[in-house]
């Protein structure tokens, strides 16, 4: 099993779900990790962001490119509205 490394930070659950869906379609192994902790009532999410994505190191560039594409698609749809 490959070592999973921190690849990118995620802004929110929707971004995480969209990216995870694309990675599943591409058969890229990954893991979404949220920084929410019920004991601390989510304080780490406000300080450090919603969460992050882990994956094998060899997928780093591809994952970052896919995230940029998803982000630019979302920005384009807001401009069209």
C-alpha cells in the first residue's frame, strides 16, 4: 500500500465532495480528512480550514491540476449568473 501524503487543503465539504468524485472517476486513490472535532466544536476548521486531501505522492501534480480546474469551473459559473 502506498504512503498517503498531504496534497492539498480543502475549503469546504462541497469542494471535497466534487474533487473526490473526479478522483474516483479517474481511479486516483485518495482520502479526505476533515479538521472538524466534536470535542473542540470545530475550532480547528476556523483556524486551519475545512480539511485536506491525502493521496500517494505520485498523484500530486494531477490532483492539484484537477482542483484548479474545478475551482475555475466554479468561478466561471458564478460569473455567468
